[in-house]
């Protein structure tokens, strides 16, 4: 195996050591970031007179050629991507390639690569989150008045609308957007030029490389710059949070597409069949998202465990920060796209959803609220309605079927004017408090959501 070190070693390393320590296959994920970082470093070395302008141009042209060739020409019998690129550069430009590593170490290099990778991934993530939010906003308006049950404790609670429910997911994604934006900023500082842990005696310009690479500024302490992995933990946490919320949407789709609910039908493009039962239409993508959420959570725990009690200074343990990062980023991006596809192509059975609310006693709270508006203390109203519910159950009736005569028989204290609030549609129309599903409140919420969604980035809450 070709290495960037070995001068002090009389014998070759064991084959197992090579295999156990190799990261080239994982590193190929960020081969471009490694090149871009090297170009900035070479330019800066030339500008500072650490190497000549000619040498810097030769190095940059060589790196450019590697970029054009793509990763297929990079050697694989090497430890890592940094070695692969330096070896290939040597093949192209000759001995001057050995000057590229002046005033840097793989320790600042790998930290730079990971931050650049994260930067690009987050831009993609922002875009996917925004697209899914856009769909939720559109469907939130489309289904603003579509009645459906609302649950607490997984028991029928109060009627809501599908638009209201979808908008709840919109706001969850909004928070992920804000978190990811914060992470984007925190991660956007440059470790390059910190060298192994303690800087360098060469007159380098860390501001210049930071600026060229799009970072806000250099990280002020070289030891911190090469030891810190908190930005990866933050990214893994953001990924886990998004997956957790996508798993909740997925669980709803699994549940609601089953015959017991029959609320939604998922399209052919996002479902699969069974090899034995011809009638089956399985929501596999939703199930996989639900299942893979476990792994994305575990990725965060994996790195947090690695970092716990790790002394400052580069430690090889942190080589393994990248597989979880690449894995979580890949999974979360796919999961967002799949949830988008599933929702975009879903057919909602609005009739069945609204019918399912009928007879579930979920307007009982509205009745209690109504009585309270007539001056009855709410606690007492609650008890009177309890009596109405019991009376109905004993007679095999549902609230919507009550008429003045039956109401008088069951609960003589409840006036007949209360009957008007027992219809689910009426129940929703009356709930107009801020954040409630009433049509006017929902309209305001939809406009608020759209205003934020249309602003740059993830906007501000106000
Ligand atoms: N493959 C290593 C990593 O990902 C690169 C840095 C290696 N540095 C070292 N001193 N061995 O962390």
C-alpha cells in the first residue's frame, strides 16, 4: 500500500493493519472537496512566497486535471483520499507534487474536507426541505376544510381537518430548517492551515484560504480546529430529528392506507406488491423510512460515543466520523424525497375521512364549551355533557342524532339550542382561536406559513 509516511519505518506494516486503517473507499464521497481545499492551499502558498508562483500554478493545473479525470484515475491501494490525490498529482506533475503538503497536515485537511462536504450537503437539504414544505402548504390549502378525526392517546378527541394536520408537519419541518441553518453557520469556519495541531512556522494566510473556500473565517485555535467534531454531531442530530418526524408521517401513511382506516391510497409508483398475495399493495417506502430512522439515530449515538472523553489533538478514532455522516445524509435526503413522492401522488378518501368522524362523540367538548358560554362554569358543563354522553351510549345513540326531545329526556338542564354545535363541521367552524383548524384561523396560518416559506432561507418566525 502506498503511503505518505514510512521514512522512519524499517519494515512494512501488516496487511491487516492496512486494511483496518484504510478509509479511501469512504473518502471517495468527498474527493472533490479534498481537491478544492488543495487548490486553495496551493494558491495561498504561492501568494505567500512559501513556494514559487510557477510551482503553485503547476500544482493547481495538476489538481484541475485530477478533477477533470474524475475519481476513476485515483489509486485505490492507498490509505486515504489525501494520499490518493497526492500520489496521482505526483504522476501528473512530478516531484513538485511533494510541495503541496507544506504547512498543512491531513488533520486540518480532513476537517476542512468534512466541513466543505457538509456545506454542500446542507444546501441540498435546505432545498429538499423547502420543496416538501411547499407541497404541504399546497395540500394544506387544498384540504383546508376536509374533515378528519383528531386523536389524543390515539383515541378520538376532536374533529380537525386534513389541511390542519398536514400543516402541523409543515411547522415541524420549519424547525428542522432553522436548526439546519444554525448548523450551517456554526460549521462554516475554516480549520485549514492549523496543520497537525499547533499551526506552522511558514508565513501562511489562513484568512485567504478561508475566504476562497467560502468559510466565514478561520477557526481561531489550531488545536480546537483539528480536534472539533461537534459540527458532525450537530449534523447527525439534525438528520435524526428530521428522520424522526418523517417516521411519524410514514407511520400515519402506513396506518391510514390500511383497510381499517381506508383514509388514503398510495400510488403504484411508491408501493410494492406481494410475491404470494396478488391483492397486496404494501407501503414499503414508509415502512423503510420508519425502520431506518433507528439507524440514523444510532449514527448520532455512534459519534457521540466516540467523542466522549476523547483527549484534544487529532485521534484516529475520528476517522470513523465519516461513515455515519455520509450514511445519515444520504438516508435523510432520500427519505424527504420519498415522503414528497408519497404525499404528492396519494389519493385521499375525503368522504370516508369525514364519515369516520360521525358518531365518535368528538364534539362533546364543543357542547361543554357552548354551555360554558351560557354562564355555566366549565367544570359543571363538563359533567353535564358526561351525562349526555352516557345517556346516548345507554340508548345506542350518537351525539349527532340527538333531537330536542331526546336531549330533554337525557339531560333536562341542557337547552335545545346546544344541539347546533354537535355536528363535526360546525365544531370546526367554531374553533377559530390562533392555531386552531377553523377556516379563518387556518387561512391565517396558511398565509403565515407561505410568507415564511417565500422568504429567503427559512425566514424568521414573526
Ligand atoms: N483518514 C484520516 C481521517 O479521516 C485522515 C487524517 C489522518 N491523520 C493522521 N494523522 N493519521 O481522520
